[in-house]
């Protein structure tokens, strides 16, 4: 049941959600080498997350992968996403109208993007399926879509609201048959994994020969992103296009010629063997080191970007609130 909420309540809820995200969540953690190239050598490029809490971020001096160091342990990560992440980040144990609206909007976009490689009956697995909107949207169009979601509240909501098949677990423990899917999608989830390379290897196991892996993560190399907002306590890794492609190559993929994507949205295709020459961008460290050094908060705030961005955000927020209520009303009427 999606509950309609008046605009004032939605504004208050959005403010409360923002404050909730500012609460610190502490990990004991442990020092880690680079998950891509294995090098222990790194430069520190960040000391706080976007809310001001201490968070040490490093840049690998060999391949340019950016990551939190120390990293939380695997046990800490599992517990965080199973019980705490959705509450801390969304202030909810199940999706709210605005989140549902955004998710369906994203589902339509993802379907349209992947449509050239979709056929009726294509088996697709959405890793980090959240409230289930993507899986539901694809199944409504004849695609045999399934989900994997570690958060029990969101997973149970998706199963009850849409009647979709969802594995309620993290990717490590999901009981999925090898070579059983044509496509695996992971939209803004890989950056949350403690071992993203190992996750890509597991995704490859789930894919049929010549299957596709669609990954989208935030681009750390983006002048549109506020320097003080680059890092988030829940994001353990930060990719640019080069580091993401190298990780895919090393895990046994190649960039799809049909849908190469752009920035840090990439469609990979499964290869017979991992690429021995995966280290394709040796200049990546220098590129990112210069970016972190030169693109400062001062430079950002002396530009027009933060102020035009704020006005766009306010306009988008108001529109989304209205549309979320409208969509929620339609969904409730359909269920009745």
C-alpha cells in the first residue's frame, strides 16, 4: 500500500531524511590494499565525507582506484546493509512515494537503454533490487527478471507489492545457478561492495556465454560534482571510467560494442577468459591525482555551478513530490 502524503509532509520528510543521513555510522575496519591491482601504495585524497564525518579516502598510486581505507570488515558490511543502510540513508524500512517514483522513472530509463539487447523471455538479474520497481517494470514487458536485495524490509516490500522473485541476501550468499542469466544489472550498488572485483567475478559466473553485465556507478572524476560532496560513508569505492573498465577486463569482460555506455555507465560482455592485459590506463593515477589537487571547494564555489545546481534541485524536488503523490494515487486505485 502506497500512502499519499501532502507536499508539506513530503518536504518535512525530505528534511528529516537529510538529517538522518548526517548521523555517523562507525566501522571498526581494517587496512586494505587496492582491490583492483593489489598495490598497498596510496595517497590520501579525502579525510571527511559529505556530511563532515571522518572518512579516510585514498588513491591507488598504481592504477588510480579510489577507496575508503581502512575498509569495514565483511561482517560489518553485511550487517550494515541488512539492517541499517536503508534506515540511515532513506529514513525508512520500506520505499516511500518519492523513492518509488524515482525508481520507476529509473526503471523506464534502464529498460529503454538496454532494449537493444533485450528479447521476450530474456533472463535478467538486478543486483541491489531495492523496492523491486526495476524487476517489476521489466517483467511487465515480458522479461524474465529477478532481483537480489540484502535489506529485508525493502526485499519483503518488493515481493508483497509486486509479487516478484527476489533473493533476500547479499551477492555473496545468493543461491543462483551458474550461467543462468542473459543479463546482470547493478545500478549504483558496486561502489558499496567491500570487494567489487570479486563481485564482478561472481556476476560473470551467473551469466551465460556472451552474457551482458550492465554497471552504473557514480563518476568520481566529474566537475559537476561538488568537491565536498565527493565521498559518502556508505561508498567504499569510487570509480572513473578507466578504473571501472580495467576492473571489468580483469574480471573476464570486454566493453560491449553495441552499448559501450559513457562515463561510469558501462555495458560489458562476458569473454571466454579474463584479459591478461587489463592494465590499459597506466596514466589513470596521474589524471586523478591532478584532479583532486586542482578541483577544490574554493574553485567550485567561485563558479556558477553550485548556485544553478541548487535552483535546479529545488525545482526538481517540487515536481517529484507532486508526481510521486499522483503516481501513488494511481497505484492505490489500481490495487483496489
